C-alpha cells in the first residue's frame, strides 16, 4: 500500500509541473499574439502618416531648391552681363586712348574721326548685337553705332520714356566719377514698349568725351529662361515623377511628356477640374507655394490616378513650376510596407507556437527522464564523488606545477583585479617582486590611452565583459613594464565559473617584435598602394584610381537612380606659362591649381590628374543636372583670384568639358571620352568656358578623327602637292614671285583645298610634319627652276604658328637649304600677324635669326590682328600683305579703302614692300595701283596652279624678254 502511494506521488510530481508550464506558455502566447496585432496596426498607421508627410516635404524641398538655384543663376548671369558690358566699353576706351597717344599733334576733330572709324566697326557680344555711342560732355552725339543720323545733334534736353533727362544726368554724374554702371529704360522706334537696358559709361577726359554701350535686359532674361527650361526638362522626381512648368498664359515650359512642351493646356479638364488653370492661378496667389491634389493620367493608355504636387511661382519669368508625383506610387509603397508588417506579425506568431511546442515537449521529456533516472543517479553519485575528490587533488598538483613553470605569462583575474601571477609574467613586466603585479588592474599597467585612442580603463572593462559573455576572448594590448617602457602583449582571457565567484585566467605573450614587423609591412604596403593610385606631383588620384572610383560611382548612381558628372578640365595656355617660367615653377603652379580645385568641390567628389595640365573632377551622388551646374560655378569662382608664384601673379582660366551619366554614357570609358570631346569644343570656342557634351560633338569628333587618320596616311603615301599662285609687279607686268599653297590629292574627294584639313592638322600637331614637308618640297622645286635658267623670283612659304614654336625650326631651315641647294634669297617666310604678336619679344629674336640667314619675311593677313606700331618698327620684316578681306570690298566700302591706303602708306614709310592679295576685279586693281602699291596677286591675274603650269608661265615670260 505504501509503495502504491509513493508511485502516485511520483506521478503527480511529474504531472503538476508539466501542467503548470503548459498553462503558463498558453497564456503568454495569447498575450504576445494580441500585442503583436496591436503593434501591427499601430506601425502601419504611423508608416502611412510619416510616408505622406515625408513625400510632401521632399517635394517642397526639391521645388524650393530648384527655385533657389534658378534665382542664384539669374543673379550670376545678370552680374556677368554687367561685367561684359563694362569690359566692352573698356575695350573701346583702350582703342580711343591708343589713337589719342599715337596722334598727339592732330586736331581734336581729326582724332575723333579716326576714333569713329575704328570703334564703329566693332561687333559686340557673342551674337554680334549691340553698338557703341560716343558723346561730348556738352551733350552732342559724336558717334552712334546704330543710327548715323543722330550724330552731330545735341541731346542735353532729351528725355527718356520715364521723363528723365538721361544725357544731362549722366554728364552730371561723370563730373563726380570717371565711370559708372546703370540700368535704364529705353524705347527704340521699332519697339512697342519701353525695355530696360544694362549699360556702362566711361569718360575720356583728354578729349572731353565719354563712350557708352548697353544691352537689353529682357534679351538676357530670355537666354536665362531657355537655360532654365533645359534644366527643368532634364530633372527627374522619383522613379516616374518629373518637374512641370507653365507660363502664366498656360503654355507648357516643361513636362515629363516632352511632346507637350510649347502647347497651351490652360483648358485641359480632367475629372471636371481645370487642372492647369488651377495650377497657374494658385501659383500667382501663393508666392510661397502650395500643395494641390488632383486626378491625372500616368500615360494615355493608363487609368487616371491620384496625384499631389507642390507648386510655386517664379514671378520674374511669369512661370509656375511643380512636382509631378503619382499617389499610386505611395499606395504601392504602403501595400508593400503593410505586407512586410503583416509577414513580420505572422512570422512572430508562428515562431512562438513552434518554440512553445518544442519547449513543452522538451519539459515533459525531461520530467520523464528525471523520474526514471533519479534513483540510479543518486546511487552513482556517492561513488563518483569519492573518485572525483582524489582526481581533483592530483589535478591541483599538476596545475600548480604548470602554472608556475609555464613559458607563457599567466595571470588570475577576479572582478577585474589581478590576484595572482606566475614567474613568466614577472619576467615579462620586469617586476622585482610579485607584489608589483598583484591587486592591480590591466589599466594600471598600461598607458592612459591605447593606440586606437580608446581609454585603457574603459577598454579593459570591455575586454573583461567580452570574456565573460563568450567564455574565451583573445585580444592584443599595449602594456607598460615596471621600468616604464611600452610593449605589446597578446592576451587569451578565459572565464571560469567557481562556487565563490568568477575567476578569469589570462595567458599572456610578448608580441612586440611581431607588431613592429606588421607595422613596417603595413606602412610599405600603404606607400606602394598610394604610389600606384596617386599622381606623384600633386598627390591627387591618378588614372588608375579614377577609373576604379568612376566605375563604383556609376554602379551607385544606377542603384540609387541618381546622375553623376564628369568634368574634363584643361588649363588654358599652360604651356606658355610653363615655357616662360621653367618646369620647376610650372610644377609648383600645377600643385597650387590642384589644391584649389580640391578645396572647391565636395568631400564626396574626386579630383584626379590625368597628365600634364589635364584634370578630371568626378561629381558623385548628384540628384540632377542642377547639382552639376552648382559644382561648375564653384570651380570657376575658385579660379577668379589670381595665382601667386614668387613675385608674379597669374590669372588662370580653364576649358571644361562635361559629360553626364547616364545620358552621355553608361561606362567609365565612354563618359571620359565624351567629356574630353566637350573640353576640346570649349577650347575651340575660345577657351575659358564650360561645354556640355552632345551627340553632334561626337559626330564632329569622329569626322575629325577620320580626317586626322587620313592625314597621317597622306604623308606616308605622298598625297600632298604644292600649287603656286603668281605675284605680279603691275609696273613691269611681270611675275616677280609665287606663293606656295598646299593641296591634298584626296583618294575619294580629289584635289582638296587646305580649308578642309588645315585646322585639324594644327590641332593634332601634324601641321609641323606637313609644314616641314612643304618647306623641303618648295626648296627642291625652286632649285629645279633656277637650274633650268628660269627666274621665279621669291617664293613665299606659309609658316604655321606651331612651327614657329618649335625650338629646332632654325636648324631645320639651315639643313633644308643645304640639302636642296636652294639659296636663302630665293624664298620668303610668310607668317600670320597674330602669331607674331602672341609673344613679340620672342618673335623679334626668332625672325632676326631668319633674316641673318638671308631669308625675307612677310606678314600675312596684315590689318586683321592687333599689331602695335611700337613693335612693328622693331620687327625684321621685309613685306606687308594686305588681307583680302579689305581688298574684296574696296569698291563698296570707303572704310576698307581708307584701311588699304593706310597700310600702303605705312609700309612705304617703314621701307617695306606691300602686296595686296585677293585682287579679283579691275576696279580693285586700279585703286590699289593708284594708291602706290605695285605688287598684287589674285584670280584677276591667275589662280593657284600646278608646278608644271607655273614652269610654263616662267618660260613664256623668259621668251618675251
């Protein structure tokens, strides 16, 4: 009976705890499921509210930022226009001053006539619009570039459209200041209304006059509006959104559907709502902007969707702009978020059920195991305890032996304090007594901070905590020996749980030598990597690192739906600065330029040096094209301040080509190539500007490359030929010389004039090889003619600017004369005026060398450059050639007749020969001859002809003698 009761008690002992555990798990599970459902609905609602709020804030931020940029860009361009007007007036002022200085003995009226002739010919601005006016300080109009009938009239009492005495007030202001800028209303006879002009006026006191010019403000604003329209059309908002813009009349300025641009949509009705009219009227009435909800179509075949836009006006443009984002995008996002939260809730509930079932089964199994094994365990426990006590005593003896004699240092730690150590630790820390290493912490035997700048005290606590959590934790540590010397140790910390607390066993090794070798290897590796990836002069990333960063940036931009910009920057005319200062100074200047470029961009951007004076700026993570515009303006602004080098300052400008991912390429090589193409376009437009890449440039570049490739083959295949145009002395009516002109016997185009290929040859440096071939071929031909007894006179050879810059040109001429047998007095070097004036000091020295050889020198296209009489009289030249642009209009233009006559008189006064080129009519010939010029060439006498035909002309002339 007693045995039966004991068995029942055992069963209840097992059953009751199992039942209690099952009941507890069930109640807890129900509570968790209920809490998960409540948290799900709360999170879903908070997400919806936050998403809508964030979407609106992002839309408003995008529009506000766009308008801020548009306003800043307009302000920048207006200021640039003011500076441009100021610069052109200063240019005219300089011309007036030059004429005044060069004619000190002429009466005022004659000086004014010279000024009128010169200044009136200037074409202002890039579109050749605008003109100068010159007034006397008594109010008399001396010159009017647009209306000659106003000259000679007095405007002191004239009023403008606003009733202001604009001339009188301007003169009064000039009494107080030498020059000033102004914005003034003006109405031309052909205009219907008054328009504002941006003007600049400057007084020239010696002649009691002032010069002024201006341009219409609204024309500039139209240009700004076009640039802004391009920006808006290229700006995206989200994955499907865009930026729309309408003017106050309802005309479409920008839209995601580019086919709508230019169309009037004021009467568009969707869902009984005049959407465009409401957008325009709302923008006018709410200058700070407003949100608007309406129904719109994503595309013509899709059903209508809800849409919310933030709209704001640009009053000076009479535009309104806004975002175009569809709410169904948000709905999709909400459904996705709702599904995520629902999946999370369901996953939590399923996991709880699974865990509860497993725990419940595990508990019941344990209870069953306990009930069956309890007696056998208790029986074995006593025997095991006796055996264990014996083993513990033996293990203790072994442990104490190993502990004290171990080669590794061993510390015992309790609650962060060392309570014991072995002999190896004492030796490692150079301790005289064990007491120096007991009752101290790891931080007490360390510097205040570890090399990673963490506090030794805080890091020691952290290491202890990690060892407690993970049971074993290994780390490296910088310690301080008892003599004060720092050294490195490796610590293996093991946590041992004892009845009376936790003991941490620390195995310690000295790793100072290994750490020193690791540091040295790291430093060498870093140095090697840096040298491989960076430019040795400037320290900037080189092509290798740039390629890697650009590739990574493209992947990131593709993933984030953003754009990135590649700016190819070439320093304008750096070669001339480098040549004049020397390469060492040039390297210093390049380093300074690199520093300034790097400081003008964001930290996330990359400035790299490719080679020489070529740099790349990678603009990463741009939202749209407006970010690229801002970066360009910052870079240009950073170069406004001159660069100082020793006691000299230099104004450095840049030619910048820009390509944009993904529009201009989706791989690094394509983006770099297209930015390079755009940079060369910027240089061809006059340098000191930036140009964005477009496909027309690519086509033009491919054509240039094809021509350049064909030019190289033409040299190898001897496809070039020289034609000769006779030069006539009208008094003797004989050929006295020729001009040698190159032609290309093209395999498909046939005989081709140099206008097709000469500019490309100059850009590619092939002009030097071609020019040298021309020199050798002409000398050979001249020698043949003279050996035949013919008298071709002097033959003019055109020398390109890049040939003049070659250091070995003089030596090449001497060698060519010697090899061909040609005499120096048989040839004439023909040099374009602008190349001589590029560096007059260098030009004078170089030309003197050629004159010393006996070679004559003529200035080609004289009158089209910027020659100064002060330099002209120093140049060792023998002939002036009147440019054909003056000759062609002699019969119609009194100004060109005056210029031609002046050049003839100037040449005669300096003892130079004068030749007129491009003579095509009898009238041109008679005027030039009557003005005292006997030498001419042109189609009236002969077009350029082959050498065989020229030889025939010379033979006929010889027989006529």
